[in-house]
């Protein structure tokens, strides 16, 4: 009966998590007005797949007025050509292909919070971690299965105006792999952070250095060191993910409140991507370099084809290079090539690089570090090591935590949208927009920021509570230091 209850609890937790993610994705799309561009169910599945780390492939067509063709191409029978000298034709149809790769973190955070709560809240008393094995295995199998089943509905068509029609299709393989990895990470963090789950103790945790019991029945030096490491890991895992989840939910709620002035689209954007802005600002606030906008050379025509001599800056089928001529997607943009990006992206890029954005990111990162450093310093205040240890321990713990957290946030904030254009059997150009940071820089700067914040929190703790009596009791972390806890 216990096994059946654990399986049922796992099925319930997995179903609630996937349903919450799908519901939030659908609500955000409706508020954004995306349901007027295409069918809501396939769009919801696509957003859900992106939130789980999957990729959405794009394919479609764009139609527009055909430009003047260069002399000598009119006899090839290409659209827009008339006679030997060529001339304006009735229309030009271009084939579009591309992909979208980026996580709507609002949906991902919602699923992680619901899954962790559904797994941990039913526990009424402390249980060994092996009791959670069957429940966790059920969740780990059910979530990818539900996602794989839903991916079958993740294809449809959207219309962007009268000229652009795009088909989208979810990649099931990347979506299922992302769901499996994400579910595993959430379950591990939930088990490490919960005080109701007792980790197993190894025999060396209760024995002396030569296999004999320590004095007065206490653990030997190796067991004591291992218990201290476990205690440090569990306390850190309890603090950092909680602060990140609280920050994400705050960003979503702030956007919903701001909808009173900006309308429903503001609320929809906040529900889907509010955490992207908040969590991405953390590594940016400690100095991690980010690139926002089009990549270098992304919106240029491809040379070396009959439509433009290699290395030339001459005329392209979509208008003279560098001109403001018409393209199938509208006026040519800054790069003057085959495909342009909307002018609003330039304003977003400038705003992201502005002084206000930098100061806001730095302030948010400072608040985040303080919110993590103070609880970690309190939890490590009463361990051995005296007054220096009360400063060193939180500094080391937070440095390690930030060296892991900041690169992960940098990668989660990465968004890439790629679109290529082809017509008359030739590739005319492409466009790549994205937000991308440097994970290696994030690791180094995160470790440095965590070291400074942990040291400051430990020193502040010495000034406020010299006795260190506000440490969390050992018994609150079952199995971390008690012999035979498994």
C-alpha cells in the first residue's frame, strides 16, 4: 500500500507541475494577444517546450513587392524581371527558415515551484531518502512522458500581418531531454533542501580513523568532516533556490501590477518572461558581459551568388546594399541587407546598455547576494573554528554557490532567434537576434562576489551576535550530523 501511495503521489506531482506550466503559458499568450495570430493549443505547447529547454523550428514564406533586378537577369525568368534589362515585377516570394531557442523562465519557475511543493508538502514527518526513491522515480518518468505526448500537438501556423506566414514545430527530442534534466535538478534540490528528508549516513560517519568508534560514541574525524560538508550543502541548497524563486515570483507579480497602466500585454510578458529579466540582471549586475540584439553580420546579404558579386557592395535582389529599399519583411534595417530587424530592437538594445539598466542590475544583484549571505552566515555561525571560522565559512560557502549559480543563470538567460531568407533557389541572407552572456566570466565574477558578500555577512554577524547563538540547531537537518541517520 505504501508503494502504491508513493506512485500515486508521484503521478499527482508530475501532473500538477505540467498542468501549471501549460496553464500559465496559455494565460500569458492570451494576455499577449497571440491567440489572434494562430491556434492557442499549439502555441501553448511550443511555449511549454521552450520553457523545458526544447527548440522550436520555423518555416514559412514572406511576400512583398519585387524590386528592380540587375541588368542581364531579366532573361532568366525570375520574378520581377521583364526583358533584358529587367524591371519591377508584381511580387516577390521568399522562403523563411529558422529556429527559436530560449526559455520563458516564468513558465519554468512555475513548474519547478509546483513540483517541489507537490513532492514535499505531503510529508508529515521526517522520512529517509530511500522512502522518496519510488516517488521521485515516478515523477522522473511521468514528466517526460507527458511532455512527449504533448509535443505531438506542438505544430501550427501563425500569420504576422498580410505578408508573412510562419509554420512552427516543436522538436520532441530536445524537449524530452530538457524535461528529464530539469525534473532531476528540481528533485535533487528539493531533497537536499527539505528538513523532512533524512540523508543516509555512511559507516565511516560513526567510526574513528581506524574503523573504531570515536570517543564517547561520536563520529571520527572523517565522519565529522563529511557531516559538515553535507550540512553546508543542504543549508546552501535551502537558501539560494528559495531566494531565486522568490525573486522570480516577485518579478512576475510586479509585471501583473504594472498591467494596470500598460494593459494586458504587459501582464502576459511578465508572466512568461519576467524572471528572464530579473534573473538575467543578476550576472549582469556583477559585471558579466552580455550581448543584446543582432549578432555581427547577421542581417547582411550573402555575396558570391548571381544576385551579388563576391565581396561587392552592389545591388541585391532586395534593393541596393545599404539602401532603405523594400524587402519581403518591410523596410531594410540598419545593416542594409536581405533581412532587417525591427527598429524597436535597436531601442531595446540601447536601453539594455544604458546607465539606468546597469545601475538597476547592480542594485538587484546586491540585494540578491545579501539575501543569500545573511541566512548562510546565520546557519554557519555556531560551528567550530571560533571567530575567524564565522567569517571564513559563509565566505567559502557563498563563493562556491555563486560560482555555480551565476553561470547557470547566464545560460538560462540566453535567447536566440534565427531566421534565414531564400528566393529563386538562392540564399539571400539571414538574421540572428539574441541575448548571450559569458558563462566563464560569470563563474569567476560570481565566486568573487560570493566571497565578498559572505565575508561581509560573517563580519556583520560577529558585530551583531558575538556569541553566535542564533545558529540553526543540528536536529533541524536530519541525517546531516547524527550517526545512523539512514
